[in-house]
């Protein structure tokens, strides 16, 4: 059955199935093409008549997932297209009012962004208006060309445009603009960590859920400017936003891929900078002094985002997925772990600010019997997500708004169990979409009978947090540091990462 809703720009027609109304591919900003290419998001032009909103919209420029995926680990139903700054809305009833709203920011290593890969219908079934969004990634989203560049951090500005659309329109779908929870995973969660610190984001959301991402991974301006200059050099154009904007999208993506390869093959901190070498992400949020005034975690510790309830957590074996699926977990040696960054890149502990003399014994003791690849996986998990999550929880805990922490601990049976409780595995549990199997991101990692009771627990906890700021377990404070460990049997553990906090103290 068709359903029509009037937004501030015009009417949209969605479709109702099993009591849930879905409105797909709604533009929240003008297409970022032509004069809008590599520029901040511009307003949508109003339309007459009723616009169809029954099909997933196009996604921003990005490397494309293979259409065939025998592993069942990837899922992306969208295709590129001009009108890519769009979002999807699922609601139990557009005629309702005051429903909690959850806005999902997808991950993708700041290389990908596909809001259409996630199904928000189960949140709507349970009384929540769920929104999933696209945002620009790679050079399209995070090109920076130095002082005077007025187009930095476009991917973050896309978030602001989408959240502004929600503030102006979500009541037409039954939602309460004063009860917006922004939730996301990986690069989406890292973006949320930055948004918590951004003056321009104040008042756009009341609560935040950060899944395997926090407020640490940002580029110093000097590093980002060097990457921007190298991109222009590879393209053979002047290092100006106008010149690069005239480069065809395919050429820009090819140049972006070349820089990715250069960073991996020649991991020289003196050339690329320490953040780029460790993260291997040449394009991600930049501390430009304007959109992002300074290091997000420092601003949060100073009180930014103090009125936003925060739920933050990681997966037990979060970053293990990458060395396992990348095929190098068994190739890592202790020589590499203890060796120089310039030779071993992100296999070297020094890339992450650790010294082998201190870190190797600590990781051996914490993970007895582990191979060098296992230890690297643990280090990657700590550097990328666990320590940033701990620091965000510590920084936000004194705020008047609530702070809660979790760990997702259910291990995947895929690849002979080698993935563990890996990155992104929690998403189908949060969305309660286990039955979709491979028709969702990382669906192939769930096995034949993932525990439905864990999905029931997590999905309800996220809804309760969005509804009232309490997922159902004790707050995180600086005395107890309570963390809910989510598994088939879930339990609260106190300060489970004391060793990691002390080992990484002083390491940025």
C-alpha cells in the first residue's frame, strides 16, 4: 500500500509492508555535481507533485563492492549516481507523533558509505522512526588542500545536512525531533565522535551510540594537506578545489586508489605522517580549525557534548577480521612487530606509538599462546577502537548526560572460528535482522544459527537507550567503569580493560 508524506521540499510516496512504512532514497541535499562538486552540501530544490520513494537511492562516489560475493561478507544494493546525498526512513505510522528517532551513519573505512545496505524496518516495528543515510567518503568527502581551503570535511558536513533534514522533517513521519539518537559503526561511529565535539552539531541530536569507533582518528592539517597535494600531482592538475572538481569521478577514484597503494608500499611517516601510516586511510576527518576546531577527544574532555547521552563500545576481537580476511595473520612475525615502521608499516608496533620492549611482553602475558599475527590483531583492535572507546567513556563520564559502555563478545563461526567477535558482526543483532542472512553486511559471518536471544537483548537495549538514555545496565563512571559484555549470556564486568588503559597511557 502506498503512503504519501509531505516534507519541506515536497511530497514523497513510500510503501507500507506488514505495518511498516518505508520511504527510500529521499534527498537531504542537492546532488553534489556540477557547481556543487567537492563543495559543502547545498539545499534541495523543492518539487511539485509526488516523488517516488520506494527504491533505494544511489550512493556517493566510492570503490565498488563486487556484485558477486561468494563469501557472503559484503552486501550493497545501491549503485553510484548523481542524487547520492539521500536517506531512508522507516516508520510505524506517519500519523503518529513523539516517537524516538534513530539515525544510522554507516561505516566503510572512510572509503564507502551505503545507507541502503541496512534495513531499519525492525526498529519501526518496535516503535522507532529509523533513518539510514549516505555521506561522502574518500577524496570526495575529505580532500583538504591547506590553509584557506573552504571545502574541508564534506563528509561531516553531509552528516549535519542530514541531521538538519531530520530536525525539519521527521515529525511528518511520526518522529520527535527532540529525541534523535545518532548511531553508527566504524567510520560512522568515528564521525559521530567528531560530531560530538563540533560546535556546528550542537542541538542536532540528543543521544549517540558509537559502535567500534570513537573520537580519536582525525588527520592533522599538515598531513591532510600533503595528501591533497599528492592527489593533485597524481591527477596532473593544480592543487585547487576547482581544478580537482573538474576531474571525472573515475579518474579521481583511480588516483585515490594509487595513493592508498603508495601509503601501503612505502609507509614512511616522514612523507605521509604518523596518522596516515598507522591508519592507512589517506582521507578521513581533518582538524582544519574550522569545521573540526581541534582534537575531538580533547574538546569532549573539556565539556563538548556534555548534554548528549553516550553509549560506546567495541567487539571483543574487533580488528581481527582484517588480518584474517586479508590473508596475512599467519605471515606476521615477531621481527615485524619489533621492526621499524619504514620497513613493516602497520605490522610494526612502533606505527602505533608502542615500544616492542614494553608492548610485546604485555601482549604475550594477556594472550598466552598467541601467534605474532594474533598479537598484531589485538594491538590493532586496541589502537583502532578499544582504547579510543575507553578514552571517550572516561572523557564523557563526568558530564551530566549519561555514559554507558558495552562489549560484543559472541564469536563468529565463519572461517573455522578465526574471526572471533569481529568488526561489524554486532550490526545484524542491533538491527534484529538475523533472518536476512547474506542479504546484509557481514551476513556470511553469522553461520547457520546465530543466537536470536542475543539479537533480542541488543535490539531492545538500543531502543531503550534511544527512548530514555538507559540501555538497561549501570552507567559508566570513573570508579567502577562498568561494561556490559553482550553474549548469549550477558553480564556486567567492572573495568575489564585496566591493563590496556595503563599500557596505552600517554600514547596518542
